[in-house]
C-alpha cells in the first residue's frame, strides 16, 4: 500500500514527537491524524472524519482553524496534553517543507494569549529523597523565575498545590502515589547523570563558575539534581527561548508561613471554595495593585506570608508613610498605570514572541519607574535601594533613539530615521519612487505620443505600461510585450525594469535592515535581563506597598504592632 508523500512526511515528523499531539499545518488548518485526531476530537468536541491518503489507506482526521488555534490549544493544555506545532516553512520540490517550530506543554507556555497576567504559570520537578524529604525545582518561564526548595515530603506536595503547578515532572517510582493524582504529570526518564554532570549543567546554563552564587553547595545534592533535571526538560522543549532565566533562588521554608491547601480553600484566600470564583475572596478584597507584576506578587504574599519580622516591620513602616502622604500615594498609583509586565516582555523578547510595541512598553516602564523612584527618594523610609541602574537608563535612551513612538507590529516603519545611513538612503528611494515612476511615464508619453499612456502595478506582473488597442500602432520597438488583454496590451522597457528592481530590492533590503537593528536591540535587552528582573522586583514591591496603603485609607485600617512574644492584645 503506497502512502501519499504528505502522509510519509507526517509520520516522519510524528516519530520524533510521540508524547505530543502534532498540529500539522495544511493551508489554513492544523490537521491531526490517527490517535491524535481521536484524542483531539474527544477533548475539543470537533468532528472526527477520515481522508484517503494512499491506495486503500484511509486516515482518521480532525482539524482546527489556524486563526482560532489559540483557544483550542488552551483547552488541550488545561486537560494535560502537550502540543507540537508543525508549520509550513518553505517550498519543496513535491510538497511544502514542514517542521516543528515549538512544543507547548501545560507548564511551558509563553504565548501571551494563553497566560493569566495576574497568575504564575509554574512547572516543577519533584524528587522524593531516601531521607523522606521532598525536593523541588520550580520555574515560571513566562517571567524568568526559577527556585529550589526542600522540606518534609508532605509539605512539599502541599506547596506544589498552593503554587497551582501546571505541570509536574517526577520519576516513575513516585508518579503512581495517590497524592499526585491531581497534577498534570510528565514522567522523567531514568536519571543516568553523575552529580558532577548535574553541577556542570547548571554552571553551563547560567554561565557561572560556582553554584555558591545561588546559595547551593555540595550538601545540596538533591536540590542541584532537581534544578538540573528541570533545565534539561526546558531546553528540550524550548530550545533557544530561555536566555531570560538568569539565576536560581534557594527558598528556605522557615522564612515563610506555611499554609496548607485545605486552609487556603476553607479561608477562601484566592477562590471561593464552592464556586471557584475570585469575587469576594481575600485576594479580591485586598487587590488594589496597578500592575500585573504587583497582582502576582500580592497573590504570592497571601499564599506564602513572610515570617521575617524585620521585613514585616519595614513594609508596615512604608505603608504607614504612604497613608500619611496621600498626594504622593496618588502620584505613585498614576505612574504605576504606565508600568507594563516587564518580566513577561523580557521573556517574549527572549523567545522571539514579541512585537515592536513591546520595545515601547519596556521604554515607558523604565521611564515611569525612574519617576516613581525619584518620588520615593523624597520620603522616608524609602532608601537608596530604589535607584535605577545606569544600564537601564541607557537602554531607555537607546530604545527612544531607535524605535518610533507608535510603531506597527513589525517592520517596515519601526526604526526611526537617522539610525542607519543605508536605511535612510533606501527610504529616500522608496519615498521618491512614485515621482520617478511619474517622470518615466511622462517621458514615454511625450516620446510615443500616446496621451493616455499609464504605468501601472500589480503583485503578479510588477510595473508595466498599459496601451489601449487603438494606440498599438504608436508602440515603439523598445517596448517589450508582457501581457495581452481584451482591450489593451501591457509592455515594459529595460529602463522600467531597472527602476522596478531598484524599488523592490529597496523594500526588501530596508525591511531586513530594520529587522537586523531590532535583533541587536533585543540582544541588548536580554543582556540586561538581570537588571530588568531586579527593576521588576522593586516595582512589584512598591505596587504591593501602595496597594496596602490605598486599602488602609479606603477601609480605615489601623497599623498593627508586631510583637516577638506570644501575647495577643486586641
């Protein structure tokens, strides 16, 4: 039985992506075949059909439109499926060239439309140690966050629940345990790496010589292992999209108040326990944040309140200061309205999922952050820590110099005049191309005596002279016939052809030059990812504090007194 070339192509690609549902691009649809089609049909409620794809071969088939793919992918991810996106990447001799351009799993989402701006999207690796402890590495690749933690195994499981982990990686020996049934689980392959290889993996990924920079040492073998395993998985699924992840945080359980999931549910901290709705929860009542950064941080703070009394007192003092400076509080809230989701913008740029307007959002966020820092410098107790790095001030200026204020989503027209001499010359040619076309048209009209002679253009034939049938006797020998119509004929000349090539090549070259300039800008942004993360962390802390202050004024709250003893005075 002879299969069609396209089915052979599909099977060859599918062989490499057995775990994923393969969305195979065919025109305006992503098609799924065989078992993938059956699973997608059941999960999405779409029609399962079949199609002849060779002699005596009929293949089960289901499809989703490319334009609506995001909503279908979201449903599949929510049900725990992994998806491989296979695109048409070029012309081939017999059929279109296709290759998988991205794998999306429940915990490795980078698409803006698939993310909740007020929630993290975590993926984690879990190991159960011989000592009975649990060890986890957790990352939200959409923000660049990456941390490790160890605790009693039961508490680690409850921590994973509290984090609402979207995808959990674990070895076969723990996957079957009843406490993990609720998670979207991916089974890890047997660990065949030596400890030293795990260490080298982390060093190479982050470009560091010692893990002590992350607070990790030889006694943290299991934490090093889970971090390495998570990095392996992320690199496998998201190659070339992780340069914004710049470090590992080592969390210490004793620094945070542990809230088990049952308490979180019963207290309705994040969602109503009967309906799952957000309205009326503690988070909903307390949320006066102005940014996505602050909203996520508030949720983290509610679920894992700090136990460090020094930090608590410092925050309370800052909240008190803002409640006593209402004018300043209002100014900060207005400025925060202009701060975008810096963490996810950097992640989008790192994974090449950004558009030109993300540069402007980043520029504006730095500008507003600078002004917020200046406002806070005038108030105690906001110290020098709110000081913008010179590198970010320079980055803002670079973006201002390169990108127009209201850019289209992509070139052409994104880069300002004066950035590149070559680009300016090409734009000058394109700007005056209409004048040059009209000059040539007038010249040939005078030479030929054809008064209604026009130069026209379409995407198939390019530029051409159109001559009506009644004027064909006036056509000179150097006019070269291009196309015959019912009432006219189309011609070109060598001069027109040369001008056309200059114009079209100028368009292509100017777009490529703009892309090159923007690629270099993206590289600069990624090189400053550490500074941008620190900047985002400072802004989300400010947003949290102003949210508390605004709520305190709104509800007439009183500042609590923090005591070190066990006495409770009401």
